[in-house]
């Protein structure tokens, strides 16, 4: 074991003295990643109209691919011949792939989960297929991302009862099968996923079981699916309390600015979400106070950029008035808003990291919340979540 | 604006220089020139920073009304110019009426007005309204409002109406142009109408030739759109030759539309100086990659792009798409309907077409134009030479 190469080295560079936040650097096979990090989603081997060099210019260090989609098209065979997804799409930095289980359950109504795996009808030829933990890892080994995810038993986040407990235990059993099937442990790290619904006992039990396995990082799953924000933050808080401090923690499917700030205070290091790229396609730009819908008529004669303080090429070049004219009409508008929205997420995460490093993260939180809620009508869940990590809003 | 050519022959391939733009005095262009097609103020699929990686050179952008006319209010209100509004002010721009990449609806003519089809429907444009738009846009060059709704099938009555209406519109536009302070350094171009009727062409030129025009647009040969690429030289040769023979030698001649490369060369041979890049855009929208200039052994030179072909579209191509991405990847992006497929194709096709115009100018200068013409013609005339022209992804 001593000689084995580690595909993930995580160094915590600074810890917030007030909250559970930390900032660090993950060194992966293809690139380093500064945490806390937001990972844009490039589902099918491309990030919605942007060239890889544009993503590099935006300072993206890691992006996400979806195993379910990539397994269908171009398929494992092509990806193997190409030498993995990095070479297929010519992306030289880090990649993370999910297990494919989530899409299977959310996209395919006919999916049935058994102990063996997820059984589903192929959307192409109606034949019965089975995605097992072994199969998921096999595809992810072919795709070749730096970080890969275990196949987990995902249940709707608002579900209660014995099915949640069953899913939690099965997730642990599937983790062991994934670890056993993993063929490239020197190059790829499997992250287990904390499940257990909104039940504190089940979540804790799951986390305690997972940390017994020898892995390089952990994910918190099954959240951000319509549960109340009060339940959401408590589950994150409880999970990060159990997960070891010296390994990165990845909260799946979270990407709103407020959530990124609160969850970073709760000790989360990695996030992904389709929201910033999806909303761009609908003509919306991210700004500190929320979203700016460029289709709205008030932008028609507004010669300012989306955000005067933003350094992205879209804000340095184009006015709201012009974007209003082409939003949702020309594909260029979608590329321009995607560039801005990713720049926004990257800047937010950089600000979070810098403020943690300089021991002013609590102040950063207070100031940001005041911008979003100038009348101080903070939602209760934010007040409570932040109070749990010793931050009181102004 | 001034155009200089040392050509003495009336109807021959020629080199010229277009310069003296007041807004950007140091910019000059050599003809035969390719105008860069834009839609809604941008090169389709390409953000400005990507367009700049494609060409660092000065470019002349072609702008048309259908995709921009709805911007007029905002441009007026902000007291700016079109180039500034769309953030393209480092480029010279040229305004024409119709969008050469899309078929223009025929009909809907009313007395001395032209219909423009915007995203939200038909907009009726009179000479007054058009000149208001022109004064708001402040283009560096523009075509006078005209009725170019003729093609090879047009009847005599339609043709004579087009000529007559265009004459009236030109006079109205020119009146306003000459009185306008804003437009005093802007070039106005005269549209030559008359369909495929030589007598009508002569009538059209007769009223244009003594007017203070910066050049001529040979209009009324087609109704724009992808079908233009199928028009052959035989169909247009006589009328274009006749028209150019009547036009003054020292003025630039423009032909808009997505002519295929072989026809472009034929038109250049007849003395046309300026074209627009709607062809590479139309090819992109057809999910094809241009390869008509490739004369080396492009491996896998089939016209269908395979899922496991890990070579670039063209091995010798220096464009961003060919330098960084494979046919297999573009095939995948196309089949998953990802926008990056169109971005990469547009980069390659535009690059390929700009190269084409570089080759054209070089070949005229060093006397090898006819060889280039023969080579390209072979690719476009051969029956089973799909692969020589483009690859379908």
C-alpha cells in the first residue's frame, strides 16, 4: 500500500475559526482543484456550447460528466477507442462522473431497483437492461474521470418509511461492490454517497458506515430534491459532523449562491448543479441578488453590462440592451450568458475561499446576505443554519 | 469611402482596394472580398472572442434588416450606432435589406414600400422609414431600399414593377442621403434590378449610372436562402455579363447570396468584387463541414463522418476546430444535438471560406486564377464528388 499512487491528495490550507468552513487544494491526476469548488455540468461531453479553452479561461478546474448519457452516446466503445472522455472532448483538466443511477431513476419511469442493481427498459429498443454497481464502475473506468461516484440507491428526498432505510443499507452494500469492481484505483477515486433521506439516525448511521471504508472523499446525496430547506441544512450539518476533516466532501446537486455559502460554512468542499448553465439557455443571468431575466422589457434600453463589477468577457463586451435583443433567439446569447453565469459561480467560490483564508468568512456571509436581503427578512433556515456554526446575521 | 482598381477590362477577374472609411481611416480591404455574414449583430454561433480567434484581420460585416430591425428603437433611444450597439465597432459594416441565408418571402408589395420579415412578423418599410433606420444604424456602407423580388421565373410585369419601384425608392433614399449630416461620409450603393430581362437591366442601370453612388449591387437574381447554392453559371451568365458590361469600371460590384464556391469564381471572372459569407453559414446549418479546398490525401475521405474517426475534419487545416477536435467528437455533438457542434462547424467553415478568398486574391495576382477555377469547378461539377465538397456530420 505504501507505494501505491494516490489519485487524490487533499490539503486543507485554512480553516475558518468560527464556522466549519475550510479551504484547500485537491490534487488530482489531471489537474488541481481549489476548494470549496463549484463544478459546472457538462452532461454529454460538452459544456453547453463552450469550447474547452473558454472553460480554462473561466478558471474552471473541474467539470462534471453524466455516466448515463455518455454510456448511451457516444457509448463506452467509442470512449474506450478515444482513450477516455478527456481525450474525446479535449479537456485537459479534472473531470468527475456520476454513477448513472440518479438519471436512471429520474429519467426512466420504468426503472426497478433490486439488490442486483437498477433494472430498466432501454429507451432505444425496449429491451431489459440492468445497471449494476459493477457495471457503473466499469463504464466510469472507461470514461476515466478523476473522481467517480459509487452507484447508490436513490429515493425521493421527501420519502419516509422503511424504503429509506433499505436504500441506505443497500447503498453501503453497493459501495463495497463498487470498490471491489474498481480497476483503476491509482488514477480514479470512488466517492461513497451518504444517503438516509431526512432521517437523522439513518444519515448518521450511513455516514458512520461509509467512513470505515478506505476512500479519498465522500459525497452527500439524496438532498436538493424538493425537501424543506430546514431539513436540507440539518442533514448537511449532521453529515459533515461525521465525515472526516481530512477528506473532501461533495454535496450533490447544489448550486444556488445562498446554498453554496451556507453549505460551505457547514463544511462542504464541492458542489455541482445544472442551474447556472440551464438558466442561461432561458435568457437569465446570475447576479448577486438573484437572476436577471434579459427577456424582460426593462433591459431594452439599458446600456449597462449585466454586472458592472464582473470581469467576464460578456460583461466587458456586451450591454443588457443587446443581450435583451438576442436572448433565447441567437445561440450566441446562450454562449454569452453561460460564460457570465460560470464566471459568476467561479467568482463566488473564489471569494468564499479568499475570505476563509483571510479569516473573514463570517463577515463575508453577513455582507452577502445583506445584499440579497437588504430588508433583513432572512429566511429562518438561513438564520438557523448559520447560528449552528456561530454566525449571526446583521 | 473609396474603391480603386487597376483593371482596364470591363468583364474580368480583378483586384481592387476598398478604403477611406471615415470611422476607421486605417482600414482597407482587398477585393475580391468576402463580407462576414452576421445575424442579429453577431456571427452566428460565435461569440466575439471566438470570432477573434478565427481571424485577427480587419473584416467587413454584412448586416441585414430581418434579424436586426427590432433593435432600431433601442439604438435610437440610446443615441448610438448599430456597430456600437452590437459591440462590433472595430469592424466596418455594410447594411443590406434582406437576409441572404434565408429565403425572402415573395409578394406583399405595396406602393413604394418593401416588406421585411422580422421574428415577430412583417414590417412595412418605406424609403423614409428605411432612411430613419439607416441614420440610426450609421452603417459604413448601405444599399438603397429596393424591390429585388425577382428570379429566373419572374414574368415581365413583375420585373418592370421591380425596376420602377426600385427607381422611385432610390431617388427617395438618395434625396435624404444627400441632405443628411449623419450620412455624409457613408457610402450608398445602387441596386441594379431587372431580373433576367436584359432590357430591364439596362433601364435600371440607366437611372443609376449618373447618381453619386459608391458602387452597385447586382440584385434581383434570386430570392436568397439555401437554394441559391444550386444556381448554375449557365442560368446567370448572360444577365450578369450584360449588366457588368454596362456598369462603370471604377465602381465596386457586389453580389449577395450563398452562391456555391464554383459560381463565386465564375462571378469573379465576370467582374464581381464583393460577396458575403452566408454560404459557410448555410452549410453549417445543414450540418456539413467544407472540404472543397482540401487537395491532399484527407484520410477517410468519405462524405459521411464516422463515430469512431478520431482524425480532424482536415489534417492540414489550422482552424481551432481541426487543431483541437476530432470528427468523432463533432459527430457525437451533432447526434446529441449539442450546440458546440454548430460552433465547431461554423469555426471550420468560416475559416475554410476565408482561406478560399485568400487563395482567390493570390491566384489573380499571380495569374493562376483559371487553374483555381478549374480545380474547384471539377469538385462542384462531378456527379459523385460529395466528399470533395463537404463532409456531413
